[in-house]
C-alpha cells in the first residue's frame, strides 16, 4: 500500500479500518541467498539496498527481539556529516545525501529535519581546530560555516555567555545536519525492504553458524537452522558475541552510553547544539522534550543501563551552557550498548571466514550512518568488494597501521 | 555501581577510573627470538587491538584516583555490573616475560 495524501483521505473516510500491515510476519524459509543478522536500522537498510540496488531479493533479516529494539531505539537521533578525516568525510556525506531523499525513496515519513547543528568552541585553539574541520568539509563539498560569538548570540540567545572558564567564542555550523525520527527510520526500511521481497523475521536469535569446509553455509537460530549463501552481521553492541560463534576476535569493546529526555516544553532549541568544553549534545524533539547525552560511562558493559557519575557529568555539561534546563524535569533516561572500535571508526568488511561479512564498530555514530552503512554493506555483500566510500573501513587496518582516529585517542575505546 | 576498595572500603564509582580488560599481556619485544617480523607484528596487534569483550565475568583494571590511588583488579559481570571481587593489582602492565607480582 503506497502512502500518500489520497490513501490517508480514503482511510479517513472509511474510519481508518483499511490500513494493512506495513510488513509481513513470515516463517523462516529453509534457505536464503543472504541472511542479515540484526534487525536494527543498519540491518534493515542493508536488506533494502541489497534488494533495490543489487537485485538480491531472496534475503532474510533475523532479529532476536523486535526490529529497532536495540541501538536504533536508543540513540539521540542526530544526523550530520561534519567529519574531517579521509575515509570518514565521503562516507558520512553519502549518508547525509541519502537522508535528504530518504522519505521519497522509502515512501515513509521518517521526519528528517535539517534544523542544523552547531558545535560550540570555547578557546582559540578549539576555534583553529574547528576551522580546520570546516575547511576539510568544504574542500569535500560539504556545507560548513564558522560562526563568531556575536553570530552565536544572535542564533542561540538563551545560552550562558557569562561562563568565564569556558566562554562561548563561536561555533562550527552544519546547516544540513539535524535530526530524524529513529523508529520511523527502522519502520520505513522494514516496510520498503518487505515490499521488495525481503523476509523480516523477528524473535529469531542466531545461536550458531553452519560451516562446510570453513565456509559459512547457514545459521542456527532459536527458530531452527536456516541455510544461506552469505551471512552479514549488523549487531552493533553484541558484535563480539556473535563473531565469537564463528571463532573471531575483534578490535571492539562493548560500552554503555546513556541518553536522556526531559518533559516536553514549548519550542526552545532551533537545532542541535554541542558543548565543546565538556561532552554534551542537545536537541529538541518535535514532541517538545529536550533530548541530550554526553560521554560513555567508561567501563565495558552489556547491561543497557548506566550509573550516576556519567549522568552527573552530562547534566553538569548541560548546566554549563544552558542553566535553564535545571528547571526542567527529566522524564526518561536509558542506556545503549555501543560497539566501541579501537580507533573510533566503524568496520565494514569481509571477515577471514568465507561467506561471513562484518558491519560493526559504530561507536557513538551509528544512527547518522544508517543509510550509507546499508548501501555500502549491501555493495560489499553483493559484489564482494568494498564500496568506494567505505573502502577504508577495513578490518585489517589496525594491523596495517591505517587507523582512522578522528579524536586522536589511540587504542582506548572508552575514550573515543 | 560501588566498588569495595581493599584499602578504603566501599566507595562510589566516581572515585575510580577504568582502564579495561586485565587479560592482555604485552608480548616480549622479540617474539620467537625476533626471527619472524610478521609474528611479532601480529602479537602486538593482538595485544594492542584485539579484545575478548567478555559478556560475563571479566577481570579488569580500575584506578582509585579519588582515594588511595591504587591500581585494582576487579572481577565484574559485564551483563549485570555485579562485582565478584576487588583486589590490589600487583605489577599492572607487566610483560609476559616479567610478570611482576602475580
């Protein structure tokens, strides 16, 4: 069923009884050409692009819970492409371009809103670093704008400009950045992939791999064995656990990242704002809640919940730039499990096991990467060679010394 | 999470910093007498970059910077955050050939 103003009007006239399921609920077949493990944004986007761009339609997405119940439902919904290093810049800009046409491509309202993102800077050195980042973006054809204090004060008059320790001296703006509705992205890809013939199988946890002469030939699941020509993992947060079933040990640690939302208030924030002297980012949802987050808790975790020191740190960052939010009540708080790679950059590559593919290590940045991750991973699985915009996200880059360390922290995943 | 420091008693998490998995051991600078540079590179790659990323009880380094400033080794369940034990870490960062302390 195609969604449009006419389908809405028709349904309204018939008491909204005519709506059909957005995607089927099939039983698993005995074999697929490609199985994607993980029904989050990345897994569903991969299945969608496999079917749409690469003509591989005998595809299943296996999800242990319900689709979008992992990190796709636990992020802060920010989209942006303000990266600096070769390998990242082109990839995230590809993603931004796919965000810009996503709703038309999917015939689904994913509420992509290019309300802009402003990264504040608080020292001369940080301004220089942001100018360099902005220049790197503009060289690559991405919009970036360096703002001074007066311009920031005009756009964001409610910030705290009386902070002598971390004065707001300006910001780097990407006007095309913004937010999208995280659940709708999952549902949109699921519906579009389903329409192209992809089977989305929920409550189906992969418990092992079938191998013949070393090559992956299928998976064992809680709903029985399923054969496959190729298997792709898209299970960020649990990558090490799934990969261990194939005997792989990866440059990834699982860490908990918390996010927060306040009670709904009237429109306040025009876009996304980040605090450069601590680690704090905030936006306002269309419903009115202030959505914000900061640093990782810092210890390995699979628990999907965090602790008080990280909450305190995030709230202190918020109070430093927006003291007014101290008057707003916190409505909800949650934790997601991040696949922290050793250089802060993702991995989209083949594995040493024939027929098994890896999409992992998304650190903080998985949500904004969803469309490009799907497209480039589908390319890799379909063609057995990396997509040119993801050609540096290789698994062997650590051994080769070709890490892509945007933050310059080295092999300490909890600091990326 | 609260951590029971062997010197200071149970203290809140904010006093501690985390280093990570205590399992990796720095390889000797000349793996197999240094005759095979590939093996040497692989051994250091494994030490620096690869992790078991345990889902379950993990031995890990904590630093009590807000207290006695001791390095500690804790056993903690990464699925529940429950601490099983906390001990002083002798020879933190020791190499395989000079396992100081332990």
